[in-house]
C-alpha cells in the first residue's frame, strides 16, 4: 500500500461555528473504513469528544449537514470559517 492510500482524505465540507467564545466544527467526509459518508460535530472546547453519523450517499450526508447548520444558526451560532473541496 502506498503512503497516499493510508492518508485520510480531507473533508468535503468543514464549517466552524462560534457562539459565546466557543467554537465547534461540522464536517462531511468520506469514511476511512467503509464506503460511507460521515457527518461529524466536534465541540472544540470539550477535549475532542465528537458526534459522528454515517450515511450511504453524499446527498444524505449533505442534507444532514444542512439541517445541523440550520439548527445551529437558530440557536445563535454563527459561521466563523468554512472550507469545501467540492
């Protein structure tokens, strides 16, 4: 196996949110061990404890990401940074 095959691909989307001087990220990425897509939320203040959901299709994962984004914005979180590789 080549070195590049062992590397984790970058997330398809990574958004960072901020509220009350706290930050969290929400990402969509290809799962490393299965042919699935993962939506992960990582509160950056809590020592790396994250919530991960798996989906069979990229569209399902992106729809879940959009729902999480809407919930976060409704709760007062704002987007402080984002990246995408799409």
